[in-house]
C-alpha cells in the first residue's frame, strides 16, 4: 500500500477485512529516526481502534548485517535495532529480519555466515530486552545470498538456539529454490511466520495470489493440517492498483480457506 499514506492504507486494509497488517519500516512510510514518539502513539492507537494485529518488517533496503565492512555492518545492525525499538513502542511482538549476504561474489560463505551469526546474537539480545520475536526470512536464490534453502534456515536457527528467533518462510522466495510446499514442510519445526505472494519461479517477483504457478491450496492445507498458529502475511505487490490487489488477495485467500472445509 505504498501509494497511500500509512494510516489510510491501514484503515483501507481493515475495511477490506484483514485482521493483521505488516508494516514495513522503510520509506515512504517510516524512517525510525524521523518517526517521533507522537506519531508512534497515534499509530499504536489506530491499530487498537481498528482491532488490528500488526507485525513489522525491519529495515533492510541498502543494508547487510553480515557485511565484511565493519561500518556497513554496524549501521545495518543499528537500523534493525531501531526497528525492534519501534515494535516495542507500537506493542508489536514480531519483527521480520532479512539475513545478511556475501559482500562480493568472490567472498567466503563461511566468513559471511560467521559474521551473520554474531550480528543475530546481538539482535536477539535486543529482542529479549524489548519483548519481541525476530522472524528470519529465507531469501531468493540469487548470487551472494546464503540463506535460501530449508537446510540453510534450519541450521541458522539451530546455531543461534533462541526462543527469540523463529523461521519465516516466504513462499515466493521458496518457489525459486524448490517446490514451495516441500520447502514449507521441511521448515515446519521452526516455522513462526509466513509470507505469501505468487510468481512463476523464474524471477524474484511478488505477484497477487493466483497470478503465478504456486499451488496455494496445497500451501494452506499444510498449514491447516499442522494447526499453524502464526500469521500469514500477503505480500502481493501491484503499484498501480494496491487497493484492488488487496481486495483480490483477500477474496482469493478467503475462498481458498473456505474450500479447505468442504
């Protein structure tokens, strides 16, 4: 809903029927250092008034918490920490975090992974202090990304071993790696958050549900069978018709959920 003011976008989603929204801590809506206490109070009160739950997607644009450059890494970690602080002010319990990536295609995956673990150790302490949970997201199968498979995501969480960290399966990202239903199944033990959007498995895009090749009935059936208790966030993106896409996604998901009961 980036083409609408933040509050208007949230109100629109509530009118459509959504029960939870994920707020991106990015322009055009929020830059933490410029989002003062009064604006935080107003946003918190709006969510209460609308009876909406919320999750946050932490800062990620231009950042790399596993950068080989200490200055870039320090700034990246600080901005994610600011997202965690914002979550506390908004009374939001879950913050999405993008894992780091190699600084160069010629870099060492092992060194990057070690730096990533150090950064997440620091961030989980901040989450513990602020009463939030961090959801670590699987990334697209692109050069320099190091957390792209179910094994990658599970091993990262096993290494960090914290009740402040859960796995996030982005179904569109998963579709670029292997069958997303299989990806989801292999992550059920660590699953705490889900992003759904569509694509054809060939490009890192986030289409409205039903516009690509993903079998969402199978995805939702897996979640229902496992009695998954976390959030499912729609990440379909259509810059030209965000309200229409939000309605289309809501109706698609609602129809699909009803069909599971038949």
